[in-house]
């Protein structure tokens, strides 16, 4: 059984149908990437999975449970966490505060403290600045914080939305090295990424979305040179 199974998902933004009859799966231990032009429905899909958007129709099955109508905090408790597009760190709160808030559904205080220590070991730059306000960090540091904050809920499925957005190439390489390391350590990841080649080189399988619909999918290694991917990504 797949860890995540999306069946016939449709999601609207007001009168606009952003996602139409989308079906996909994510197996335990995979990195699966969603690519497509701007407005293809990628972020909408992640927001539906994390329960920030309510589908018009379809089902979202996680670890065998239908969670289509659950509130967002219940999705977190089930094991889903999202690092959102644009990072969205709490700018006027410290790094430490952001990490503590990432564990807001947990009641195991000692384990939370231990996990924060592990985050500082995984992201040394955050450890060096733990009392610093998140809004004063660089873009790369904020992205590290957004990922670390999501990991504080101990997710089985990590949703990453445009982790390379606005970052210098050297920082992007660092972020994707972290993504690969997380996956090697057992975290399942559903990734939305503007850099299609980088995303496919870092994932097991790829789904290509156009105008809210999945047009084709396959093993990432086989799709890297596929002209259909370029066509979909450019929206042409």
C-alpha cells in the first residue's frame, strides 16, 4: 500500500478550478517530484494534502486512512508536514521559537528538546544563531529553518514547496544535498520544484502537471531528457 494515495482530486480557488481529477501515489521511502509551469496546480496539490485547502472532489489517503476532510492539525498529527513556498518563517520570532512551534502538536517535551538539538547539529548555521530573529536570516538560512521546523513534527511525509526559490546556486546545491540526506535517512518526500532537471535528478519518480491535470509520469531518470517535460514546464 502506498504511503500517500491521491484519487481523482479536484480543488478550486474561488471560481477557478486549479486541480482537476488528479491521481498519484507516493511510496514509503520515495522522493516524488511534481513539475509544471506556473499555475499548473503544484502548490495547490501540496496544500490539499496538508489540508490547508479543501477539495471539491476526490480522496486523499494517507497510511491507509482517508484524511480528505481532516483539519490541518490532524494531518500533522498523522505524520504530514509542509515546508511552504516562500519559507514563511515567523520573522519576529527567534530560530528557537520557530523550531518549538514546529512541534506544537507534540507533548513529549524532553524529546522535543532533543530534536531541537539534532536540528542544530544538522543545520549548524541555525545552531550558531539560535536566538536570532528569523526575519534577519539570509534566504538560504530561512529555507533551512523552514525545513527544520517541518521536521520538528517528526513527519512520515515531508512536503517541500519550491525549496530553491530565490536562492543562489551554491545554496541550492546545499539544500538539495540536505534533501537527499533526509531521504537516505528514511524521510518520504513530495517535492514541488521550479528547477525541473534538479528535481528529477533528486527524485525517484516525476509527475508532470499541465493546467491542473496530470499529463504523464514516470521514473525521473528516464524523464530528464524527455521533450514533453520541457514543453510542459514552459507551458507551450
